[in-house]
C-alpha cells in the first residue's frame, strides 16, 4: 500500500486533486461561483505536471475546448455552476453523440437564472439528465462529502474513458465549499495508460459491435467526428436503420456496464419501516437522523444514499421499497428525483417528498420531524 | 494532371462524393485550393487536421481524407483551440462560413485572434446563410436582400480582416473562388505563418444570394468577383478614390508575434514533438 496521509481539503479542491490523480492533464473553464476553486487549483497544479490549463472566453468555448483536447488524446475536465452548465449543454450533447470522453463538474447553486448567488441548491438534477436536446444517455454522480468528491471524480474520469461517454459530477455549494479530512494515497498510481494508436487493423471508431477505443487524432487513422448521426467510420448518415442502431448502441453501453456505473450506499435497519432516499449534501442531514434513530435507539429506519443519480438506481430503490412502508425523499429543490422514485416504487411503499427551496440546507430536525409521523 | 490525380487519391474521400453543394457553388473551388495548399506545403497527412463548424462550407471536412472534426455551429475555433493546446505539433485548418464564423462564432473568432494561437481559419464568405436558405449574415453587404431582409438589410457588414487584425490576428489574407491559384498560395502562406491566420475566401452562392439580388448565375458572379478585385500590391499604388467598390486581395497583413501554444509549452518547460515535413 502506498503511504497515505490525511489532509484538510475543500470539496472543490478534492475534485481537482481527484482529477489529477486520475490522469486529467487538460482543463478549460470560465470563472463562476461556487466552482471557481476547481479552476484555480488546476491553474496552479497543471503547469507543474506538464498539463494544460486554459481560461476560455465563455462556457461554451470551455466545453468545446475540452472535447477538442480529448480528441487529441488528453484526459479532460471542466467545472461550472448552473448558468454556465446551461450554456454548456449543446456541446455536452455533441460529446455524447460523438462519444468523446470528458468530465463536466457542476457545483450547483440556487436557480433558476442567476438565482441566489450563491446559496446552495440541488436544482439541476433534471437539467443534468435532460439538459441537452434529443434522447441521450447520461452518467451523473453526486458526492455527499469531500472524500466522496475525490473518489467519485476519479471514477468519473475512468468511466468516461472506458465508455467514451461524458460524465457529469453534480456537486452542490455545500460540498464544494466544505472543508473535511481526506486521505489521499501518496504518489498514487491511478494514472491509466496513455492514448495510443495501438488498435487492430479492422478498427472502426464507432463499431456496431460495441465499445471501440478512441484513437486520438494525429496517428494516421483518418476518421471523421461529427454531431450528425454517423456510420461506423463516423461519416454522416440519415439511413433510418443506421440511425436507430446508433442511438440504441450509445444507450446500450450504459446498460451493459450498469453495475459499474450505478453506485449507492445503504445504512440502517435490515427490516426498515421508513427509508430516506437522498443524495449530495442532504445525505449529511439524513445520516445524522439515521445515526440517532437507528444506531442509538434501534428504530426501524434506513438511508439509501445515491452517489449515482443517472442512470437512476432503479433496482436499489425497488429493493428498499419492498421492505419499507414509507420512503422519504428530501431534496433541496421542488421535487426532482422524487418523481423517479415514485415511478419505480409504484405501490410498494408510500413516497413522501420533503422539499426546501429557500437557499438553506434541509436540517436533521426537519427530516426527523417528518419521519416521526410513522414511528410513534 | 498527374499531381491532381494523386491529390484526389490521397486527400479526398472520393467514396463520399458527389458532394452536397448546389451547382455553381464556390465551396468546391475553395476546398480544392486548400487541398493543393496542403500538398504544396508538403505536410504529412497524419499531421493535418481539418476542423469545421456548421453550414454548407463546413461539410468540406467530410470529403477530406485527414483527421476531420465537424463541430457545432460557431464553435469550430473553440474545439480547435483545445485540440491545438493538447497536440501543438498538429497543423489545424478551421473551415467556417461567414455566419458561422462572424455571428454565432464571433466571440471565439476574436479571442482566437487575441491569443494568436496557431490555427488557420479559412472563412468561406458567400455573404449569406446558405444551408438554411438565404438569411442575412454579418458579412452580407448593406442593402442586399435576404429571406430575413426582404427589403435589403439595414445592418452594416463587418470587414472580417479589419475585425481579425483589431482583435490581434497576426496574418490576414483575402482571396476568391474566381482566382483559385492565388487562393491556394494564400492558404499555403497562412499555414506557414506561426500564429492565428485568417484567409477570407469570397465564394459565390448563386442559389441563395445571387438569384435574390439579381447578380446573375455562377459564371456572372465569378466574373464580377474577378473584375472587382485588385491585388494588395496594385492597390497600394492607387488613390483611395480609385479603389471605390474594389475588393483588395492578397496578404493584407502579416506580423511576427509569439504564438500562444508555443509560449505555453515553453512556459511549462515542455518540448513540442517535432514533425518531419518539408
């Protein structure tokens, strides 16, 4: 085991450090609170390790530059917040369509529009899912701590490379700015092999048979990259069977690797009556409630925290629904993931939303007060 | 003739032809000039990348046998900036139309110029949005008609090269589809220049622009283009009044200023891989 030492770190810094540990050597971004520390950390660190930092003229350009650098063979990341995330959407769709790996960090703030700069919120869950136009697959992670931010960033980078799929990290202002202890492996060897042109002679950039590795530009494989529907070599097509096959294929790769992509964590009673399902910083309040109710008082309660929001952890949610009578879904928005929970729980349990959208966190008291109704 | 045959074999994706462009369109002439310029510069095929935006001329990328990147509307230069910074040894040609480059992509255009990053922007200026059927662009001359300016546009057009120069570009040239040999030379010179280079390639769109403005067919438009243009060299010997209505062609400006990607790599103490080309 490599030598490790605990350090005090902010969520945004942990995101940057995680990215560097996972081999990210290119960052393009535009300043926006509460995400700017990610850019600042990258600007300080990347030049020392032979990487590229560039502050672009706007959010759209940042997203485009990241895709361009990925096509050149670099591991890439960009960070933003709500308004900037809206601007990035068209090019996120491009990266999904052209299957170019990259990681997009959105440190959520209270919206819509400029909103309350920069009160915390979890209002971008559905934008992360459906922000760009057309049917498309997405991977979205939402860490609840600085530690989780570090490791989920690494997972995001690696999955993005493996599946040739953009991965979105949905932080929130609380997690992004909170300082906590993180244990980082010293001299970590998480770097993955360098991009190369070492592929079989019959390599096709968009092979119908499944996942083909991305061969960066400049190695003599003269393929085409486009946001148009394309054939196996990347050339535009409007042929209906080929269009349908392409759209199926980019969705199927997520289904195939579903268990690597969908990450959740359950704590609490084995036969719970009430289960809390939540994500991001709200997990912290929920955990405090479950600690007190279950660990101290052995009450039949549990917490399913979702590290992966999309693809939605349907199996895991159905599993707790079969045991529980009631599922409480606290969110710092007007109810976004709760609809998805209801869709999968059906009549197995009663689903109760708990929403707060005044720019403040949901407190443990709010959750325990609601939970108390079914436990007395 | 032998050279042309060789070119189509290596640098054109002949299986993707015929192209989608209308009869009389200048895009094919500009694309051919680009291909000959690449041949003239003697670059290795694997070192050349074609990036393009969205619009008629941007479809050229699909017909060129290199690593080709057909991006989103207006964003070609931003994609190219990321790629150039990741792989500074590659030679990037960025094909854009007038609307793509100067309207929706205007911000990326001025900032690429400001950085003086070594990208070669080929702006195919046909004064109109062709693919969407003839709407006015920031390069449509004042008074000219478009579907969205049926009485003639009241807006003033950009002078693209003035804009580029003002924003910090270090090479600017103008050519046209009626004088393809000159255009080829200008593109080759742009590629050879270290820094942000802009080649404005005037090109006829008889279908969406010429017809509505009664400019005749493709041949008439090419003829006018040729007659109305004057080389930079000859223009410099004329009075301002004699240049009324003339379009100046050739290298309009060129200066030697440190290039961004090279400066960045130098600043972090990392060497850029050396290409072996002529």
